[in-house]
C-alpha cells in the first residue's frame, strides 16, 4: 500500500500536466502580487491623494504652507507618509478602512468647502484617535525620540519633549496641527 502512494506521487511529479499547472499557478501568483503591489503603491502617491478636489482644494492647500511640504533640508513628508502605515499588514488594514472614504466621496459628504469645514473636527478627531492608538507610528518613521538630540533643540522644545517622554505622550498630543489647520473646537458655553 505504501508503494502505491509513493508511485502515485512519483507519477504525478513525472506528469508534464502537473508541472504546467504548477508553473502556471506560480506565474499567475507573481503577476497578481505584482499588480496588487503596484496598485497599492500608486494609491500612496501625492498625485493620487490630491486627484479629488476635496483633498486638492482643502487639506493640500494647508499642507503646502507647512514644514512638511517645504523646508531647509528639502525632505518632504507626503500624505501617505503620515496617513498610511509602512508595515504591510497595517497598510492593508488602512487601505480597507479607506473604502469608507470612497463611500463619502460618492455621497458628497465633504464635496464643498462648507461641508468640509463642518466635518473637519470629526475627521481630525478620527485621525488623532488612530495616531494615539498607534503611538504616532507614522510620525516615528521620521521622528524618533531615540534619534533626537534634545540638547540641540531650543529650551521650550527640549522641555516639552523631555516631559512627553516622561509622561509617555505621543507626537499627536502636542503636534495636532502640524500639517493641517486645526478645526474649530466647540465652546463649552454652547453646550
């Protein structure tokens, strides 16, 4: 009985159809993976991010006035640097979450400057919550406390960063308006 299974496996391996299917499957897998990765990377470009007028006319205009867009070192952080995780599994999760943005694009949730401003606080709070949850992971791709030379910072920044380290705070706790205008906060008196 053992010989039948061994000879059956051997006959499959020797069969050219087996190798054709295996090679076809491998090639198809490589093509699919390459196409999938290419599409993933294409959706991480600045061109893609500002291809809809909601982003181009609102947050992109704000971003162009920040240190992340233009600075003395010439290093630019693009939309995906701040809003899309680098680790593959977290990137996939973020891309799946982004399908919600397609729905809101279709129904026109923020298709005018007035609608955008009316939703700005909600949108910002969602991003801030996500950044706190991940300990500002995307910020830390470029800015890491371990790499900071606090002695080279001005006194105010040095004290704030030392305090943030001691308290276990994350970047977004202090730098919530670093790349976009802050939303207007509702007054406590209005409630």
